[in-house]
């Protein structure tokens, strides 16, 4: 007999929330819609997985019957289109590079998380990010610009203003995929571009939707995003699994590895266990998890179907340890953001020509 629907919705919602941080208003409809798309046999398989132990996956043994991909997609979909994966991976690495930049002064003593909430759609073509204070830092790192004949940032990235959000997309993509920055008004977006201008010395127009340049095409052809792109995209969609971190860095570790370091938040063991969960963890059926004595855990996902073996290194530093980077003063950039946002008619600086 199929499991009670309401009970299953609540259990799946609680599980998914631990990865995305979603609130009930978006979480419950997504979970209900996903479960409705499945058969009674599928829902029984989900319940058996929730009730069964999966801990042996930490040691390379999948003791459960492997789930069909359509079940995992119904609960927490991953991007499958290559350019959407590249967009999401590029954003993940941008978020993983903002730690050195000083955050705005605030009276709040609690850590200021890099990401408040992630809302992946059901078909893998769009992700909504709730970033708050980290958004200007990410944009300054992410937007493409030419420095000494080399493209910095994510080649091909463009932005479209909507009513209360900004859609980031890749101009060379033939798919409709995007990443949306939630709660971003025109004033705030103009202020974020002002922040980025001070940090980088480059200027962008608010409706940033210009054609892809020759230099960008060369960067795209050479590989615009390093590391294991599908896994980086999948990690972005599960970024809240780290908890509320004090600082966070994410770097590619060769062509098939990621290195994630943070302070505060959840332990490396908690994160590793969640990332090998058969329903909502990273894609893959076989993992080997190797801990060391300094709060570092390496997850090795064994490649299947011709896919490369991927390595994710997790390291949580003690709160008392100094961060592995030098702080960068951004007071002038935050002041420019405030100035633009406080202007009665915020106008972006006149954009410089984007070199081709």
C-alpha cells in the first residue's frame, strides 16, 4: 500500500530543506508537485530509502537498491544542460572567492551567510538564489571584463532586469536556463554594479545584454569554468547544507576535484554524510569517504557510465583559526553602493566599451 501522502511530503520537505534552506511557501509546493509526478511504486521506494540505513555509502558500499534518476529529480533536481551547469558552477566559484572582501559594517554579531536560500526548479533549468549582502561581492567577482587582453569573470555572462529580480544567463546558450537573484530591485542592482565598478575598475550598463565578444568566445572554447562542472552545479543547489558559515572558500582542485573550506556551520562529517544521501545527495551510486585528523574529509564519487571519478575535499576550520586569506578593504565600494541606492534616480556610470 502506498505511504500516506501527507507524512511523506513532510519527511521529504524536512530533508530537502536541510540542503536548500527553503521556506514552506516554496518548499511544500515543490515537494508536493514532485511526489505527484511519481507512481505509487516510486513513493514506496522513497519511503523504504528514508527508513533504511544508507551509512555504508560512506565506505563505498551501496546497501540500498539504486534509485532511478527520475525519483531523485522529482525531489531535488540537478541541472543537466551543459551551459546551465557551467553557469551554476561559475556562480559557485564566484561565491567561493568573496571571503577576502570585507563585508559591510553591521550591528548583527551572528555570522552573515554567503547564501540564505537556494530554490532549484523542478526541471533543472533555473535556480533562484537569496543572497542578501553577499550579492554585490559575487557580482564583482562574476561579471566578465577584459584586463590586459584576458577575460576575467564568467565569459558570456549577461544580466536581465525583471520586476524584482535579476536573471543571470549565458548569452551563448541556446537553452532558456538562468539563475535568478531574488529581491533585487533596479536601485539595488544599480548599486551592486556601482560596487563592482569600484572593486574592479570596470563599468557595466544596467541592462547588460550585449553580444558575446571574440575574446569571450576564445575563453569559452578554452573552458570557461574549471574543475568538475556538474558536481559544482549540484553543490550550488545544495549550498545550505554547510549551515551558516563565518567564511567560505571554494576552489577547483584539478580537473576533477573541488576543495571546500569554511569556518562555523556544520561539521565536515555532517556535510559528507548529507552529500552521499541516496535521495538528495550528490549524483552517484558509489562513494568512498576518507577522513583525516584535522576536520578534513574527502569524498570520492566513483564514475559510472563513463563519467570521471570526482573528488570533493571538505575542511572545516576552527573558529579560533585565522582564515587562509588576507582581508581586502571594500569600504569605498560599499559607500558607492549606498550612494547609488540612495539617489532619487539611480543611474549607472557611463559604461566603458567592452573590449573585443
